[in-house]
């Protein structure tokens, strides 16, 4: 079982990661977002259900807009700074 490391971003790291992230597809899966933040898919689903991360339910699967992930990452970065 893969062990997840808690993601503790700084402003510089987040901005560097987001530059690469902008090249990705328009919508991401819960798994892709979990991998980006180094958290479990369960955590990402909690973020969605609590309204911290915008998502759209399609065919019994959450699709998360790339722009929502970028905004969420920036908010987390500002919170942890």
C-alpha cells in the first residue's frame, strides 16, 4: 500500500508546480488530484463534499476543473505561509 506524505506547500513550490499543472487537461479525476496533493482519494472527496474544492459529478465520477485545483492550491499555500 502506498503511503501518502502530507503536502506542505510554500508559495514558491506551489507556483512552480502550478506552471506545469496548467499544461494538463481541463478536468481531472479525484485520483489525479490526490496524487498532485499527495493525499488519499478519500481526502479529496472530503474536500469536495465540504465545498473546499469545486467538482462536477458525471457518470458516477467526480470531475474537478483544473482551475479549481489551481485556486485551491493557492489558497492552501497562503493559509500555510
